[in-house]
C-alpha cells in the first residue's frame, strides 16, 4: 500500500493517465489502480518501468522504491502458520502490523490484541466448533499467531490501540470463572499502558449501535494510504476503504465512544466486576 501510494503520487505529478501507465507495463488501467491501492503484488520490473515513465532519475530515490518493491513481496512473519489461518485473513495480519492506529469494537468478546493466552485458546476452540472443529495442533498454531500479534504491538511504542467493548462481553464466562478472572485482571494491567485505551459500554446502555457487528479501523502513518475497515464474518472478511464507507464507520465510532465510559471509569467498572466474581 505504501509503495502503491508513492507510485500514484509520482504518476499524478507527471500527469500520466492510468491507461498510459498500464500500457508501459504491458497491463491495463485497472492493474495500475490495483497496484496503487495495494491490492495486488507489484513486480520489481514493473516498478522499474514506471519509474522511467514518471521521470524518476535520482539513483537514491529509484533504489529506495525498488527496495520497497522487493520488501512488499516478502513473506510475512505469519507465513509459517499460513495453512492454519484462513486465506481471507492473511491481508489483515500485514495491515495490522503496518498500522499506526488500531480502533476496534467488539460486542461479543475481548478483542484479539487484549486476550490472555487462556482466553484466546477458549474463544478459538468455540469458533472452530462452529466452523466444523479443529485439531489441537491447529488451535495451538492460531493461539501462537494471536500472541505474536500482541508482542509485535507491544514492541512498537508509536502504535496505539483503542478498544470499545460491551460489558456484556466481559460477563460471558468463556472457559470458566477462573479464566475470566485472569482476563479481567489482564485488562486492568494493559489498560494502564500509554498505547492502550480501553472503553467499556455499560450493560445498561444497549442502543442499536452497541448491538452491531465487530469491526476494526486501521490507520497508517502515511496519510496517503487510506484507512481500512476490517469486518470478519464466519467464512470470509470484508476490507473497506471507500470514502463513503469510512464516513459511515467514523459516525458509528463516534456514537460508540459517546456511549462508552472513559478509560478511568472503565477501569473502575473492571475492578467492580472482579470484586463480584
């Protein structure tokens, strides 16, 4: 996506149409569009040809963009687990790692990046039962991926996570009372982090907004890259980045934040839930 955004800026600066750019690389205007949106692999040879067309002659700039092309096609850290992860979820793992800001809402469970290992294992086991069951080794692999995502987030101090969670999701005893107690204690700890903002929608505030489907909004340091909304379904996922979609989810997010307690009050609610367990 970063490479595509840079190529688009170069094309527009030179005044080259998508049709002419596509012809230069033996493709079409739709291929250029997919490349600029980061929706297809980009060959290093195509980048080299486009840089000539766009008049990029500086060796340092050319080498940087060609290196980016090579990196863009490199396998992600999660590749060793790719057979355990649905193919429609593969792009999300790369997008999440590249995002500077992650905003997530879930009415049913604790978000992935805030789960304990025990909670992750229990929730994945339940989901896999719905999808037809999975071997213990498969669940172990998916848990490993989830924990690695958490470690990568923790190692990146410039990244932030804002999570809005329904109180009802915290009251579901996934895996038993002891497991939930450990999960709530973990939420209290991580919510003290400067990079994590946890907001809870109290159970009494059951509006239409807070009864919707889980979604995640990813934002990137490079503002030329559009935000992406990720919605996971039972057997596929949606990736939305059109302006109309983004505006709709921005309105929904503002509603959710208006219904949720601020971080300090959310921690108080967590502490009260723990005392009642």
